[in-house]
């Protein structure tokens, strides 16, 4: 079986090995003179181009780090199994854009019966933290996205953190130098800045035009001997056309003349993103790369690295960006943007999966509410569109409300009950009061946290405050007093309490309406105002039943207090 074999010693050769000083390390380097233009940038053409350069100058091979035994690096065999990856950088929270990328890769892997790999791209040692990595892993697990291989679930093609793959990058960087695809560059920052400014002044595309691509062996060795800091650059072939067949965007191509020789290894020995990504995807057997369109420009550099190392390119699919409602890039100024924030605000994980899946994809129907199993069954890259997706919090809230209502009753009670207990509105998360409160508010909330506000409003009696409302005044002016008197009389006789206890409150209302010759809104609205102090809300009978339930918090306004307040305000509607 062909695979990436890394010895125990090599797995511990972390990125710190790359950061050895030039004086302490034997350094990569072979100078080459740029050859003539070649034909199409196929693997064969790349080989001929590099071969002609090797014949141009003879130079000894030197290494970037003290000599170690070679490791076996082979591309995993392609047996037809789809292998996709999500490769976050642990430098912050999991953004919704990254979460969508992870979701689409996960859905594609599950739909195709393939493998979903989690790889951590932590070569940015200044910003990457294990705490951030742990937080991202927690968010992915909360979303329900499980992976077949990753740092915590090793497979045959690890390690799965870039910081642990240093030996692999070192050896392949050396191979590119040995075969003429890369060379050391001793340009200073000042020289590179001057080069960039000159190109900007002449309105030329920014590209490396320094002398080290064609430097002599003697010049290179002289700088090496002095310990001059240097990077390693990939030698970009001239006059070539690199093309890919993108699964979403179709044929996309670039002319290599628009790209200068780019850096593979920084002066501190750290490998750059495009080199690591190409090496990792190839040696992990990634067959399809589904990612955001902002990575499309990187594809040229990565394709050149694939071809130079004689690695097969994966199939690419570049997804549109996620924009804010104002069509600008989604950022913190638009509110929550990370998965963790949405979780803390009370959104369900299934809501986030459902909503993120529709940002740039649809199954061709009008359906909007999906479970994960349905998405796996229906997902296809061919239904991902090119247009940017807009993140609409209003629709997200609506969708969350729909998913709350689809939860089994026991789950609704557990989630809402926990919120009510936390806010001091219930003594128990599963008591009778909580069960009734959940039944009353579940159909009207969009976030679980909203339940506290809804229940608090139900327990209040703001009659005095609301009497000033113009709409309520119209109801009061329609002989409201006779309804208030009937309620007070029913309370004093015990008939009202009996009707509530027997769940016959509607019968009490209808009987009162028949006696007073009222029906419809002229009957029900004054009853609502008199007993809840509001013109909107849950069924009045349910409100009265709730406040009479054992376990009702002390903050609730009881029926006794409501009737007393009704009496106190009687002058407002007395004839």
C-alpha cells in the first residue's frame, strides 16, 4: 500500500526545526539560470523546463536543515473514494464562512460515501493557539460535523497539524531545489520594496524581478558563506497557461507571466501557505477542494507546485462569498459572525446547519426547512451557484423558530425550562409551571432565550400603563365597564375561579357575552384587556391557568391582584 510514511523522529520534527538560524543550519541552495520559454505547463513540459535549467549550471546540493534520513513521501492511491478536507487556521473563532465551507465539504463527503478530513493549518506561530483550535473543534462538533481523520482521530496520512509536518515540507522543498524548480533569494526587504514601488510607478503587475533567479553559483555560495538571510522562491515558468476545470465556475485560467517567482520558505525557514496547502492536499490524498472564491487566486501557485512535484491536482470548486445585507463583506460590525456567538445567543445547531446550507446552494425546490439527513441526500456541487450569498439575520431567526417548533416536546421543555430557571422565572426546569409556560410560548419565539421575555410578559399585568394607548381607549370607550363588572362579580362569587380550574374559561366568557349581548371582538378583546392588561398575547384562559399553577414565581401578578387592580381603575370607564 502506498502511503505517507513518517518515522517517530520525523513526527517530532516540528516547525521549530525550520527556524534554525542560517549559521546553525546547512542551507538549501542551488543556483540556476532561467531557461527559455516552454510549451504548455503540463507535467512533461515542467520536467523539460527544469531539466534544461539543470544542464545550465552545475552546483553541489546543500540542505536547509542538518542532514537527516529521508522519509517516504508518496501520494495515496486514488481508488475512487472522494476525500475532502476542512483546513482552518486556529487564529480566532470559527466564522460562519468557514463553517459553511466545512459543511459543504462534509455534505459532499457523506453524499458521495467519501471521507471528510480535518486539518489544522497552524504555521502562523505568532497568531495560532491551541485554545483557538480547541474552540473551533467544539464548534464543529456542536454543528454535528464529524470527521473521519484529524488531529484527534489520526488516519494513515497524518500528521494533521501543519506544525507537525515540518519534515515533509523540508524534504519536498529540497527536492524542488535539487530539480531546479526553486532557488535561494538574498534580496533585502529594502530591495523588494524598491522593486515593488518601481513596478507600481510603471503600472506593471507586482512580480519578483530580482537577480537571484539567474545568479551564478559563485554569488550564491558567497552569500551562503556569509550567512546572509534568504528565502526560497519557486521558479515560475514563462509564457505558460495554467487552467483548471472548476466544478462551480467552469474553466478558469491564468497566464504565468502575470506571476513572479514566489516564496516557498521564508527567511526564518517557515513554509508559506500555498506551498503547505499543495503538499498537504497531495500527500493526504485530497481529491476535491471545496473552498471560498477568495482562494481562487492562490490556485495558480498551488497548481505550479503540484506539477513541479509531479503530484496530481485535485478537482477544485470555489464557492461564492457570504455578504452582509448591505452587500459588503460580512464582519463584526454587522453583529454576530462566529458560530460560538450564535450558539451563545440561543440558536439551535440544526438551524445553523439548515441556514448555512442555503447560503449559495438549493435543491431546485421551494423547500426551506431541512434536517441534516435530508441535506446529505439532496446535496450536490452542481447546485452551488456563483452569485454571492447574503447573510440575513431576519430569515435566520425565522428559521430558528421553525426548528424550535419541530423539536419533540420534551426537548422544548428541557431547553426553555433551563432558560426560565436561569432567569428566576421557574423553580424547576421540568415542573408543571414550566411545561405550561413552554406550551404557551414555544410557538411565538425565535430564540430559546426569548422565552424568558415572553413568560415574564405573561406574568405581568400592565393595565394601568396601557390604558393610555389610543387603541385600548377605543375598547374602553365601548362600554368596557360592563365586562369589568361581570368579571369582578364572577370573581367574588367564585364562578370565575371554578371555570379556570375546570378549564372552562371559554364557557364563562360565552355565557357573559350572551347575557350582555356581545360577541366576537367586542366580547373577547375587553376580556383580554381586563384580565391580562394587554391587547395581544396567548389565550387568556391559558394565562389564568398558568398563574394559578403550583410553582408560579412570586413575581407573577395573581388573579386576586388583577381583579383588585381592575377595581382600582374602574373610574376610568365608569359612565
